[in-house]
C-alpha cells in the first residue's frame, strides 16, 4: 500500500510511533511466515480484495521473498474474482463477495491459477461505507489453502478504513503462521 490519497494518507512510520509499531508488527509476521514457507519448500500466492495488495506488499518487503512468494492477485471487483480466480457466479450471487465461501473459492482459485502450494485470500468491507445490517463495515472473511488442508474464518474489526485493513493483514498472516506451527 504505497499509494495514498489526500483523505487517507499512508502512515509515515518515522513520524508516528504507533504507525512504526504497526509496520514492524506486520514485517515480523511476514518474515516469520517467509521463513516457515522457505523451510517447507513451499510458495505462497495471495488473493486480496479489501486489503488491495497490502499483504503482498508486506510480504515482498522481506529480502529474499522471491524464494517463497509466487504472485498476488488483487481482485477488488466481483468481475475480477470471476475472471482471474474462477470464483463461480452462483457462489457470489448466493453468498455475496464478503463471505467465507467466496474467500475459500478465492484461495482455491489463486492456487489453480498459480504455481504456488499455499494460498491466502481476504475479502471484506473496510468502510467507511458499503456495510449493511447483515454485513457491517469491518467484516472481513479469510480463506487459506495448503497441501492437505484449507480453512476459512470471519472476523469483525473496529476502527477506520486503515485500521480495518491493517488488522485484516495481520490476521491473515497470523492464522497462516498458526497452520504452519501446527502442521509442519
């Protein structure tokens, strides 16, 4: 997430101690995940919607990430989810873009359209608009797939757009680290 807009400037870790801690936290998570993937001889692919490539950015900030990061898909629109990842139209129609079935389909599609063995997918409503009573702002769904397994989860985050997205990046990486701590 290197670009910023006038209404949502990117944090400058040099001037904001909290932003520096948040950036360092994500960097530590990305580095730990990279070490585990490299040790297992596996490559990761991402499929991101609400995080807009932030996960891929954090991962590729790590020197040597080309050894374990295969590619990233930014599929912000439903059309992109259909065209690039092969998410089935009925899945989107029946569950909506922000749902565990779509997050699982995004992870599976990312694996099918890459050379990676591990996938991480995120779709959600970062706000400040776009929410509903059933799917409020801050609702994020995750999907993960790896050799011999898959998982999905839904989390409700509080905060503004930047905070929701940051928390989504952190949870996506943390949960995949847990998988590799348990299974590898």
